[in-house]
């Protein structure tokens, strides 16, 4: 009788083992605790890309290697080139030339409203470049940090430095023909490449400080030696006010570029950097960026 009971117990145990083995093989035991993956967001922007900044791992891509016009996101590289200059003195000054003002008028370009004859520091020009997206500030920096005996030569030299930096970063789908994104048909990049440029630029402490600043008031020196308090420069990157953890980076727009945004945010010690190109409006590019950041943070 005892033998029979033991035999029954053995057969029951074996059945449990077999059943458990089948469940393990099917993965059913793991199904209950597993969390559903966040749905991949749908964005209006024609191109998008996001990375985990800690290791460069791709978290999202939508036509990430398709070349497009970049608008003023080009100015990320402008700032990067300036900040890479040897023995850079951020307090050195540049005298604002009429050519910079004329350029703004002729291109109907975004402006830092720099005054001809004023002496403006390099640091102030960088704020004027990145916050209100001043094309006059971009011109002044290109003129200052390019080499050559004429303004056109210096500007050409500076743009050459921008392309050299892109090559150094290993970017094969980026080319600049302007210092501000108002190109002549050969100013383009991709969501992946712009994200890499931004990630590299964010290694510089001065750059990081500038692009996370919401508002900046410059005090420049006038022709007569007085002090001019400029109207505050407000950052065009509205994510700084609307998305918790945002630390940069730069907006861009134009007839061909449409609405672009290179963005970066940090949450719980983790940072994501990304780009959306050719969205349909300023509000939509912000919405696209938020959707991509939410998705990216859910994956790291």
C-alpha cells in the first residue's frame, strides 16, 4: 500500500516537473511580470534621431541619415568651432560692423539686434548666437575667428573650420556653406549627424551653460566708451520652459528646413540628445521632441 502511494506521489511529481518544464519552455512564467514596451511615437517631423548620451546608443530613428536643410541648428557648429579655438579669450571684444547689420536686413534674418560700433565680447556674441539665434552674432564670430585679409576670406575660412570639425567627428552626411544656416544650396546635415554634433558640443562647459540659459542681458560698450544695456535675449528653445530636465540645445527654421529642433534633457542622472528636422510648425517640433524624449527615457 505504501509502495502504491509513493508511486502515485512520484507520478504526480513527475507530472508537475513536466508541466513546469513546458511552462518554462513556453516562457509563460515570465509573461506576467514583464512590462509592455513603450509604443514608438509617431512624429510629424520628416526626420528624427535620439541617443543615450552616456554611450551613444541609438534609441530612436526616423530617416536618421537622410540629408536635409538644417536652418539655424547650424549655429551649434558655429559655437563649437569658436569654443575650440586655442587660447580662446571669451572676454575679448569684437566691434560690430555695418556689414553685419546689412546682412541681417538683406536676408531678413533672425537678429541679436547688435548695434554698429558697439564692442561686444565673444561670450556675449555666443549668447546672442544661441538664444535669439542672431545671424549678426554669427557673422561677427565668423569674421573674428576666420583667417584672411578680407572679410569674405575670413568667413570662408571659418566655414572651412566648420566642415573640418564635421569631418573630424566622422560625419559623412553633413556639409556647411554658411555660418548661420542661411545656406546657398550646400548647407545640409541629418538627424543623426546633428545629434552627434550637439553631443560633442555639450562636452564644453561654456556651451552647456549658454544653451540652458532662458534669458540673458548683455551690457556692451558704445563707440563713446559708455555702457549699453541690451534688451534681454530670450532663448527660442521653449522646451526649457515646458519640459522638465531640458538642458539645451537649439532651434532652427527656414523655407526649406521647415521647423527643426536639436534637444537634450537629463532625468534621474540619464541624458538623452536628439534632433527633429522638417516639422510642420514651432509648436509641432516641440511636441515631436517631447514625444521622442519621453520614449527615449522609457528605454534607458
